[in-house]
């Protein structure tokens, strides 16, 4: 849709199938919300733009291909075209786009359109890998050229659970979104589609010369912010979708959407040959539409993904220029576009631990979203916090992948990690001891009687107290065991010296309707007091329980079958998760007290897999105040 004076111009696809294509332009009065007129378009529309002059609107009639027919091979009739609307007479003029592209010249599929101050429309023919410029007064194509190819190195092209940005590929750009920067310069978001994925954006001169191409930097930017969608590596990576332009704070700014990474990247385009990266902005799932309202300092993004059963809803996100409240990111790894070295790619931070001897550092661990399992060192002295190191977990000298859900650094060196099983003998819950190099030294399963009653929601947190013969490993089980009282989960203690387990019961809050509540982390406050994260499995507007409680180990623990722990609320995390006015994250899974006494919490972003991808790294203050 687009706005013209006091009217909304909305294009609607009314096609019955891929052959009998049709659509209409619906004109709606903004004041009365009533339809003024409806105009048949003669094909399936995809996008619309209104000229700054107010004289014309242009509509890309894509007549998109059936991707299930001959594996989506082109050509497929009917061909697409451009409709030019005279906004004074409301008259349509059809502009043909056939015969322009080398790729399927008889089947152009125009995607996006933008109009400059000279009443010229630039149109992307995505699947045809072509760009056309149309003079709207003359109703004719005056310039067209191939979008060409881009040779990418240092990108990930395999969907294998590992973000390894070390592959090379040469692919067609296949541009999707397009926007004029000035009357002689425009930019495209190069999603790729028909053949491969070009994973970036390009700044063009009107004559087709390339002023700048993002190369691998857009994917790498995503990886540095925990927003790289590894599951799309074999397709189109971050999938740049839409672009918008506006002036903010006196700067010309280009915005590029990542449809699969769920973010918008902003660039100062003062020098079109060398855009300067400014900021990355998190969105909800599938950001596609993007527009600017510079007069009000606003950027508006629409996200199309709508999966109510998964807690994902279509939404509109509004960003205000200059408002630093809730600034994103809160955590990243080091990377500046143009660097040769790839950033440390990360995501799915599941668990936190202090690092002995390093007061401002914490360590996190990646879960089963990625393989192999890695330990990530985070410097909290920087803001945003900086992922500065990675250590791959190995077993028998080879990298290994666990569903790691918790980590606790040992005072003597090395780590304990908690591995969540699925309730079967083939994939048991384990506590695993690692040496300082990340090599597995020991795997310890649950006692048989306990293991038999664990559900698919097993170990979620691990902590360690004591040293030497007094070393004890503590674990939190996320959900109730079969046969235990309803709402009561277990905290376990494993004594390393005598290899004995003991258990206490922890009573959860009542679960909201349609949800469940469980534990996500376990942290020692002192030798007798622990903190846990208690959360529901809801996100967005349905999220209600994201809390940190403390409990004291009851006297005589280890002599009773399942003594009850008494809990005290320390922090309600929900206000912090709501503070940036974004989508409230579900999985608060990491909590620790660093060596400097600061308390930190972090969300697990599921590796941008059916999740927004935003990671929230929370600074809760000094432990002596948080856990009074």
C-alpha cells in the first residue's frame, strides 16, 4: 500500500491460481475509512509506489511463478508488467517489460518499484536478475540492465548447525526491494531467489554502474549480533528483503531489512561509494515492509510471520530516532563491515557462569541449535557486552555436539556443563566435566530410578560449590518428574568424592492458563543459598512469569527423601524484558554473579529458529543488593 494525500492506495491479489491472475487497486479515504473506488489491474500485484510529484502511482504486476511447477523453472505465463496510474484521472497505462532480461525475457516478474523526483520509476525484476527504469510521463522503459553477479567469499553455504563463514560462491544478485536515494542513485536489497542467494545490498547509479556492494558484510553483521539464521545458509542466508531511505539528524540513511535474521541495518549513505554502518535494529519475525517518516523521526517496519500456536504474531515495529532507551544491542562480538576476519558467530546462549580470576568476565554455552558445542567468553566491562573468545567442546579429540543447557566454571580449572536429555536411554541427561581446554573428562548420568522418570524437559542449570574432596555439583531439573507432586521440580546435588546424589523439592509458581512454568538456571549465592530462574514458556504479550528466586538449602538436606526448599522473590525480570517496547523474549536461561559481584542474566534466542533472534543481556546490579 501507499498514501496519496488523504487516500490510501492498497493493491490486493485476487488471483484464483498462478495462471488466472487478477488484482485490484482499492482506494480508501483516510478520514472516513470508506472505499472511494476499486480498479481492476489485470494481473497479480506485488508492490505500489506513489511519485513525490503526486502525479503518478506505479504498480508492479508480478504474476509470480508457481514454485511447485517444474521446480519453479522460468518461463511461466502470464508475463508480468507495470501499471502506471494517472492520479488525476485514475487512468491505467500498461507498460510491458518483456524482452529486456537475458533470464526468461518472455516472463518478467517485477517485484518492487520506487519513484524519484523526475517521475522515473525503478523496477526490480527479481527472478530475471534485471532492473528497468520507466519514464512515467512517456509510459516507456528508458533504461534497463542486468543486476549482474556477485562473488562472495567468507560466507556460510551449508545448513549443518555450524556458522562457518569460510565458503565461496558466485551468484546472481536477483534484487528484491529498491529505493531511490536521489534522482540519480538508488539501492537494492539483493535477496536472491531463483538461483542462490546474494545476501547483501547494492548502491547503483541510474545508468547501471555499481557504486557499492555489501559483499559478505551483511551476513557477518548478523553473525556478530547473534542474528544469523544458520538454517538458511544453504539458501539465501540473511535474505535482505526491503530497503528504505530518509534523512535523520541531517544524515541520509539507508535501511536494509533481513527477512530471516529479523533485523534492520542502518547505514549513513552520505558517501554512496562507501556506506557507513550506523546501527542494527531488532524486529519480530519476517520483516518485509519498511518505510521512513523523517518529519517525525520515525522508521516503521512490518513483520509478516504469524504463527499464533508458536507465540509468534505479525506486527508493526516503530523506531524513533535519537531515543536511546532500550538501545540494541546489549551483547555482540567484534566486527566492522569491511573487515577481512570473520566475527565470532554466536547465538542460543544457554547458561552463564563467572570466570575465576577474571572479575568482569562470564562464560556462556551454546545449546543444540548449533554443533559442535562451544563455550563463549563474554567481557561485561564493555557496553554492549563483548563475546571475545570461543572454545569448542571435544570428546576423544573430536568436536562434539550436546544439548548443553548450563555451565559452571570450576575454581580448580575447567567446567561442569549440564546436558538436557529427551527422556530416552539414547539421549540421557548428563553432567559433564571438561578440562580447561574444553575436552570431556567424565560424563555422569542420573541414577537409574530418577532417569526413568525424567521427561523431555530435563537438566536446565548447573552450579558448583566447594573444591577438592568437598566439590559438589548442583543441577536444576526444568519440569516435574513423573510421580513427583504437581508443581514440584527437583534440585539435585552430586557429591564428586563419593559419587552420591541427593535431591530437594522446589515448588513452582502456578502456571498461567495454556502455559507451563519451569526452572532455567541455578546459581550459588553462597554455600547455602542459591538463585534460580523461574519462567513460563510464553513470549510477547502472553509472557507473565520471568523471575529470579532465591532459596536456602534446608537443614538436614541429604537425609530426607525430598525436603522442600522455601523460596524468596529477588527480581522480576519482566519489566526489564518489556523496557525496550519490543517483543518480550521467552527463554531467560542464563544467570550468574561475576567475580566483581555484578549479576547478569541473558536470554536464549534459539538461533533465530522460530524466534525473533534478539538476545537480551541484562545487568541486574550488585549481588549484595539483588539478593538481600
